[in-house]
C-alpha cells in the first residue's frame, strides 16, 4: 500500500476509534435518557436507539477486523462533553414541567445525533476513497440509522411543542410568532386577510346606508 494511502487508512482507524468510544458512552447514557423521558413515544425512541447503538458497536468491531486493526476505543472528548450536558439536562428537567423537560431532552439527544452523523459521514467517505468498500458499507448502514433517529426526534418535537404552546397561550392570547407551523408570512397574510374582510364589511355597510338615505329622500 502506498505511503500516502497508508496514512489515510491510519486516519480512518483513528476516526473509528473515536466513534467506538462515542457509541460506548451512549450505551451507558441512553437508559438514563429513556428513564427521564415523560412522553411514552420519546421513551420508546430512546430504548429503540439503545438497541441500535449496541448494533453500531458490533459494526465498528467488524470494520476494525476488515482493516486488520485491534479496534481499541480512543476516548471521544466531544461525546463526553455532550453526554455530560445531557446529564445536566436530565437533572435540570426535574424542576421543569414535563413538556419543557422533554423538549430539552430531545435537543440534547439531537446534539448527539448530529455529532454522530458528521462522524460516520466523514468516515464512510474516507473508507470509500481508499477502496475499503465493505467498511464503507457498514458505516453507511449506521449513518442511515443515525439520520433516521434524528428525523424521529424532530417528528416527536412537533406535537410536544404544540402542546406546550397550547398550555402557554391557553387563555386565548395568540403567540407573537403565530401557532406552531406558521411562518411570519402566514401570520402577516392572516392579518391582511382579516383587514381586507373588515374593509369589505365596512364598504357594504356604507353602501346599504347610502341606499336607504337615497330612498328616503325620494319619498
């Protein structure tokens, strides 16, 4: 193997060591996140991803074997920091209402997913570039599951956020940014539509009054 390509292979091994450490940390952290979740579907999502994460560890070990490496994890300091922040989120959530606590938990979980998506994406491209197709395929499978987990968390956010907004503005006061899912243009468009209707109603009323006045004059 050319010296340059050998250097790229070493870089790939280093990235996989980092990812293996990250996944091992998540295997320990996800049960705590599942326990802290209030929404049953969110708890279920964490429990499902725990099983997937264990599978990710197995895939990484297979990748190391294909690369002829012992596969020892190298402490991922970035994931360590993210996991520590997640632990703080869980602790602080005890003083929040359930909806807000779950939203904070989802935000912490998506930071994890975004880190892993970038890590697996880079490693997959590197493996493919140096001709390690089987390794690239393993990494691609995990990457797809990480992206799916991130998408699921986003879909779970929407109904929780709607509930939280409904509680926050349950007295009939409209949020200044509109309801969840509304853009600024939607809100402005609604206001313009309301103004237009009011003008039409005023014009119709004026026309009716003018007609009555004209008829009285003729009498």
